[in-house]
C-alpha cells in the first residue's frame, strides 16, 4: 500500500507518451517477476521478504505501462482481468474469512474444497462490489452531505463496529457453536480458576520480567480459610508443554499453599535430551541461561524444581500428521542417540549444583502423543476435517517404544544425582493397551501433545501426592475431581 502511494506521487502527473517497446519489455519482465513470486515465496516469509518480489514486480508493471499504450496494455486490458481488478479489494476482504472458515471446518486439502472456496470468495466479492461498494461510492446523497457529517458518520460506524465486536467477544460462550468456546475450562490448559474446597481462592498468574524473559507466579490469594503452611516453593522451567500445566499449577497453589514460579522459556525445552532443540540452539540457549540465572538467585534448599518439556518428537501439529519415518529418525537414528548421550552429560552438570544445594529435582516422564489435534475435531462441523483422519488413539506399546530412550536417559541422570526423581503421568493418561486423547468423553489433550484443562485436573491429585512424598510433607488431603 505504501509503495503504491509513493509510486503515484512519482508518476501521477506523467503525460501520455508514444509507444516505447523497451518499456513494454521491462513491463513484461516485471510481470514475470510477479509470477515468479508465486513459485518461490513461502508462507513463513510473509510479509517480508516473501512479498518483496510481488511488490517490486507490481510497481514495475505500473511504472512501465502508465500512459504508455501498446501490446502490454491490450494484454492486461483483457476484460476478464479488468473485471477481477474491479472487485479485487472486495475479493481481498472476503478471501480470508472464506478460507479460514473452510480450513477449520471441512478443510482445504482437496481440489474440490479449494475450488469451492475460491468460487465462494469471488461470488461474495462480486455481490459486495455491486451492492455495497459501488452504491456507497457513487451515492448522490453522500456527495451532498457536508464533509463533517460524512466524517462523523464514518467514525460512528467504526465505533459501532468496535462495540459490536466487543459484545460478541464477551458473549462467545453463549453464541459460539464450538465446544471449545462453550467449555473453555475443560479444553484450554488454563483450566479452572476456582477451587470448591478453597472458597474465595484465586491463583491466576502474575506476570513479571526475569532476566529479559517472562516469569509467571501462581500464588493463592483471597482465600476465606487459612491454607496449609508451605515451607518450600515450586519452580518450573520448560517449553510450552510446561506452561500447559497452568491449570494444575493454579489448583496446586490453592490446594497446598505453595507458590509456583514458572519460567516462560520462549518455546524452548529444558533438558529435552534433544540438544539440537535446546542447548545447541543459540536462541534457546540464551533463554535457558537467562532463566537459570534468575532461578539461581531465588531458589532455596528444600525447594522443588519441576522440569516438564516435550522430549519426544511431535507426531503432528495443528495442520496435520508427520511421517513415521521422520519421527523414528528423531528417536532412533545415530544422530539422536549421540545427541541424548551429550545431553545426559550436560544435564548432570547443570543439575548437580541444584542437587548439591538441597533442591528436590523432578523430571517429567513423556506423556502420550497423538497424530490428530482434538480441538480441531471437537464439533459437528469439523469432525470430518481431513486433519482428524489419523485418529485420536495409538497402541501403548508404540508410544512406549518412543518413550523408552528418554526414560533410559533419565535413569542414567538419576544414578548420578540421587536428588533427581521422575514423575511419570503416562500411566494415568494411558491406563490401558490403547492410549486415547479422550477420557469419559472429555479431552485429555488440547492438541496432539499439550494437556487440556481436564487433563490437568485429572493429574492434580497424583502430582500433589508425588511432590509431597518426595519432600516428606503431608499429602494435603484428597482432592475431589
């Protein structure tokens, strides 16, 4: 948009000139540059540098052909192309919601759904151009209105739209047809913010900066009854899978009286036994070192250091499943084995200082993974999306094979550092021969590997009991699920 405005300032007053073939040759080269952009550009590179070729090519076509008639004018003046150009702004506005709607319902993986989405976007663009855009643009009534009234009307429309959007957002739970919006505590990792056994309590996180990173502090407040005395603090370092325990951390703080400090590690795991993802990744290493510096300044003897992270390769993301070959290569290849051996040595060195100072260290055993994201398949309008096809269950034996190298690495670390303990949620999340992302009709996971709010609640009693047993503290009673 800015480039187009600048170009207009440069050529807007240009006078018509005779046909110059070299300008048309340059315009053709610029047009080829636009076509090349469709081939080489990648979604992850937008808007910069992904859109650069298309922008330069478009500027070149306009600059070379403006008021220079010739064969390129006739080519680009084809009636069908001009028609698309006329509705292009409406098409730009409509294509995004149409494509998003298709992607999150029936999918955009097949030629039929893609062509249908394109056709629908064109139909809506044509309708809005002829029945909304043009009538407003050429309205005699609007032209006769004083400019001040036109401006005030526009501002009022913007304000009304903003108010309507906020109203919709505030009533999403009642309006939406999605289970995720109707039951956010069940689906999203933040879980429930209240505890019936602790009236008045709330432990929503407080956000603080720590060595340039983000520290989330979960501390019970507003409780109507005294909480059990807590002589220690729970510290957490990990990736997004650590913060996916948010519902558990809030309930743990309210139930035990302990404060939880969780470091947002910038999407980087900690002691993942996959060094290319943490200690050998420069960006992640910077996050890890910053978190460790702040942690060393806070942690005391008797405190607990909980280290959850994704330690197996993901089987899928929200867009689809990965190949078995890719997953197995990340677990069983010579590179993976050598990486785990290096990571074990590094982990012992990093954790020894905590162990020697009397800190209780708890490693998280790998949880089940799945090939389809439950949140994308939870409703009647999206459960037939192709992303759901791989299903939500896997044989326990298959997942155990992926887990075993990590568990062996943990055992090697624990042999060197007796202060290291392993909390393994896997048996609770997969009690049978077939692991499922669902339990009693409710989701254990939000996507293929991040816990849901319900999954957090299911693990809470065992987590409290395990930490209590490791620190020789009381069990804090039984929790009603």
